């Protein structure tokens, strides 16, 4: 506790020294010498509260007392400006900063604070005006550099260049100055001058190989590809293990449609360089995000992937492996790496969700339920784990558990698409239980929030037709689907079957034939429907032919007895 108090005391002394307006040219400061004991006590107490977490309101209150009693003292305004800036209340931060600078015009920190706020407000001219005053008080490299940067942001490029030229004379050579001049010349489209600044950067800082990379990338950006290639070659000759240069050289070749050369340098970067694992992971994420590249170069990208490193306790490495295999639809391998990532990182929700989805897709429902349960403990407000858990519970016949999880999910008021899937689970469970009132209710609930959901319209209408119930509603639902997708064999079959159940056999025949024509030629259920329609139309031979075709398509289809019976009846 004594140490803590000592630290606060030192901080207070430092703050009082900085804010009293005496840091530069004390004799000319507009601030009055503060010797009022009450002011010091108020200000010191306020500053102590501003340092201690959780006491900002007390600090604000005491600073305002200071201002009300001593309105001519700048320091409380400055402190309040900082507090409101931290709270992202830009207007109050601006107002207090402006007042502090007005009361003490020679305090550099007050001017810098107000200039920074102007920059946040994109008022670069006002910030530059203040920095013109700042450099007169404190002509440092940093202040001149900031002024040149502001001039550049105001498109006062010639003034910015004049300052930078002066800095090159008055101060040691600076990377920042070279880069600033380069950027200004580039903005002015003086590309040769921009190149020259980068060459000077290399001349004065030859040990920094990354400067060659900056020049090479700039050459490539302005279309001087041969200069870019030569610069890359020089860089790699100087340091053949610089991973970032090798990676950049590979990108250069890839952008110029030379993938073979690109992967030579990618391989060097990934497998034989000083490239960090974080940079490898970042590069691999870019490769995986480029769908065209991933499609064309999956084998070579996988080889790079295997060079990422041996730090297998880093979940990010496992995650990037998983992303690659997911994109390749190699889900078993993706599952392994996601499971491995979760060993080392359990607070990353995205990994949990991805892993549970993969388990669900692979029908590893027990693992999906376990992971979803663990995920829910850490992320109880995320709806997707409840949904995936309910899917797996439904698949395993754990209907009561699925209903419980869906209801927990619905309490979170999820977005529309998630709610639709949740209602769909409930509708299906209650349909299987033959609790048709509830099943129909949830299908209707789905359509009330997503009226154009064709899959639900089709399924719901088909289930109604199977039960021979609400056939007018079934027809309405199904007609909508075939109007939207007139060549969809599944939707055509449903509508045809509804016509059959309504006794409209000729219409039923037309739509089932259309379903067969548009892809259901090997669908046992559709062929069975056609056979039943033919039988109703008195065309026994066509019915028999259709059912024999059913058994060719699916020998396990439950139709043999009916086929024998019809054959006997038609003789």
C-alpha cells in the first residue's frame, strides 16, 4: 500500500509539473502561479481519483468544482478533456481542450491535445494551424514531422515537402521522413521522385532488407515489373532467408500469372526462412480466402500448410488446418484439427461452432451434443449451439431433450433464420409423434415469418397429402413452389400427389410425368406414385411397369406384395 501511494504521489507531482504551463519558456506563460492551498487540494484529489480505476465520476465532479472556483486555471479543463476523450465524448473533449489552450497559450501539451482532437474530427487545417504554433515553441523532429503530415492531409503538399527537406538538413536521416516524402510524391503522381526517396531509404539504411521489399512492391504497384523483379532478386541475394521478402516475391509472381515461380518462393518462405508462424498463418488465411487460388492450387497449398511449424499447442495453427480441410470438404480431417484446437483454446466461440457443425454433418451426434453442452456453459447467450444440439438429439431419438433445447433457444429471441430452423425441428418431432395439431402449428409459424420458404411449403404440403387432410391448404402451398421452380422434380411430385389425393388423376399424371422428366427417373417414391396413378386410371400394365422399375432402382422398397397382387388382378 505504501508503494502504491508513493507511485500516486510521483504521478501527481509529474502531472502538476506538466500542466502548470511552465514546461517551455516559463517566463512567458499566461498561467498565473497557483499558490492557493484549496485549489491544490481540490486538483490533487481530483487527479488522484482520475488515476484510481472506478473513480472517474468523483474526478469529474472535483475538476468541475475547481473550474467553478478557479475558472482562469487551465489544468482542470485539460484533465477533463482527456477524460472525455477516453470516454469517446468528442464534443466535450473538444470544448474543454479548446478552453485549456485558450487560457494557457504557451503550453505545448494543451495545443497538442487540441490538435489531436481536431484530427479525430478530420479538421486537419485547424490541427495544422496549431502545429505551426507548436513548432515555434518546441522545434523538435517529431513536431515538424507531425506538421508535415498534417500539411499532406490538407493537400498542402509543397509546404509538407519544404518541411521535410528542412528536416533532412537539420536532423539525422530518418526513415519516417523518407517514407513521408515518398508518399507525397506518389500522391502528386511524381513516381520517379517517389522511387528516388525509397532508393535513398535503402542507401542510408542498407541493413534493413525490408526496405528493398517496399521498393519492389512499389515498382510492381506502378507497373514497373522488371524493376520490381530485379529489386526482389537483389533482396533475396542479400538475405536468402528473409521470409517476408520471399513471401512478397511469391505474391509478385502470382499477380503476374506465374504460379510455378510463385510457389517456388512460397515454399522457401514457408519451409526455409525466418518467417514467423503468425505470418505463415496470416498468409495461409489469405490463400484459403482466395477461392480461385485454392481451387487451382490445393495440393501445393497443402504442402505449404505442412511447413507452418511444430508448435502444436497453438490453436491458430490447428484452426487454419481445419479451414483448409473444410474448404476441401475433407471433413474428417477438419474435425481432427478442430478437436485439437479446442484442447488449447476453449474461449474462442467460432471454433466451438465450427466443430459442432462438422460433428453434426458427419453424424457424430454424441460428440456434437457433448461439445454443444460445453459450449453453452461458456456462451449461454449464443443460439446456434442450442440449435445444433437439438438437431443431434433429434437424430438420436432424444426428442424430449431436443424440445427442451429448442425452447431454451427461442427464449434468446434469435434471428429469423435460426427461429425458422428451430420451429422446423419442433414441427418434425411432433409430426413423428403424430401430434399433428402442434406440428402444423409450427409449420404455419415458419411460414408466418418466412412465407417464401419453398422447402417448408413443400414438406408441409406433402405431409398433409399423406394424411389426406387440409388438401386445399396443401394445394395452395405446393402450387406456390412449382410456380417459383417449375422444373423442380421434388415440388412437381408433391403437387402431383396432392392432385392424386384430391381424386384428380389425370392432372396428377401430368405433374408426376413432369417430375420424372426433370430428374426423378430413378426416384423410387416418384415411380411408385406414378404406378398408383396408372392403376387408378385403369392402366394396369403401366402400373406394373412402373413398380418393376421401382424394384430395379431400390430392391428394398416395400412394394413387392402390391406388385404381385396387381399382377394377379390384371390377368
